[in-house]
């Protein structure tokens, strides 16, 4: 004869064991699927944690008009840095044309037509040219390919690369320009940056160098 009480007791024990086992698995699974913060536990206010993970950009250095400032060129590929002394010598605005400022589409390499023609500003626009002096004060050669945005009122305008490169070729000698050949330590070179801005506007300053994915410009160089 089957002992009913013993059978019920055995079923009860089995049920409790199953629940306990099931609970352990659930806890283990929950621990496995909860994502963890790669930066570690969140200690302190959210604002402090965000400031630590996403630091603010360096403060802007204002450079008075005509003053020389120190600039270290850092390369994203890990190349040696280059130390410069840089000076914005002047900013010309109010130009509606630049002689030999544009490539001649009719030029085919011969002498029958000129290689360069006058660049003309569109209606309602003008050219501004920023003149820079550079001195390599470091121990490695480097290029002067840095530029920035010109400040007109509360607006920023980017450099016109094609015209800038053309007028460096036509208005500077090969020895004066440092954009295409590396400048050795102790040598001095120049660069010219052209901007197209609204006619009649006056340049206030130049943000230097150009903003990149690594951050915004760090110098505000006054034009006057």
C-alpha cells in the first residue's frame, strides 16, 4: 500500500528544491546580462562624472594685433611636433579682385595664354587676405599649412583654399612660402590666407588654427 503522506512530502521537497535552483539560475542570468559601465561605477554627481569623461576644451588665448605668439603643431599620426613663432602682420579687406589670384582654365601649359588670371569677387562680396609670418623655433622641419576662420562681426568665415594656394604661388617666391616645402629650424617663411566675406565688412580677428575633430581653435588673433 502506497504511503500517501510520504509521497506528498517528497513532492513538496522536490518543489522547494526546484524553486531554489530556478532562483539561483535567475540571479546568475540577471548578473550576466546587466551591462557594466566601462568607466567604472558612477561615483559622485552626474555633472562631475561627465566633466571627467568629456573634459572642456582648453581656454582661448587672445593675441593682440601684431604680436608674435608661440604655436606648437601637433600631428595626429604621432609625428614629431614642430614649434613656431607666428605673427599676423596684417589683414587686407575691401578687395574686389586679386591679380593672378585664379587659375586660367584656357591655359594648357604653353606661353600663348597666361597661367593665372585676376580673381574677381562675386556681387555683394569682397576678398580679405590675412598675412602671416612664421619662424621655426623647434628642432624639426614642418609645413605652414595651418589657417583659421576670419571673424566678421559675430560670424566666422573659412579660408578659400584654392585662391589662397594660387596667390602664394604667384605673390610669394618659393623661398618665402612654407606651404609646400618643409621649413627647417631657424628659417622664416610667410603664408597668405584668402577669405570671401560680405562687401563692406571689417575683419575683427582670426581664429587660429582651424577647428578640427580634435577641437576648436585655441587662439583668437586680433586683426586691429
